C-alpha cells in the first residue's frame, strides 16, 4: 500500500487549519498591513518546494506556500468580516 497521497492530504488539512487562526489573529492585532509578509512567505515556500526532492515534504511546503498566498485574500476578507460585526474588532488597534 502507498500512503503518500493520504499523508499529503493530512498535511494539507493541517496546513489549512493552521492558517485559519493565523489570518484571524493577524487581522486582529495588525490589520491588513502584514499581507506583504504573507506574500514573502508564500513565494519563498513555493520556490523552496521546487528544490525539495522528497515528494511528501515538497508537496507540504508547496501547500504551505499556497496557503500563505491564499491567506492574503482571506486577510482582506477578514477585515470585511470584522466590519460586518462577525468577528471582534481590536479596540486597541488604530484602523489600517
């Protein structure tokens, strides 16, 4: 039996699960300004995945990078969710 696909699926599920609270906390504490960090992390991860020979690790790093890039859009969507009142607004942070 080959478990590569299932291992990659589990890593993908966990990566998406990790990025969800990262986006929420990032917007809460810093607003949308760190989108550039998400971009840098995403691009660096995707480029790194190109040079990793191990299929499982390469796929996991690539998924991590793609999730970071997807997180940019989600960061701006999270801002809208906060404006709609769906998530709490940080009272100590000035608007970005």
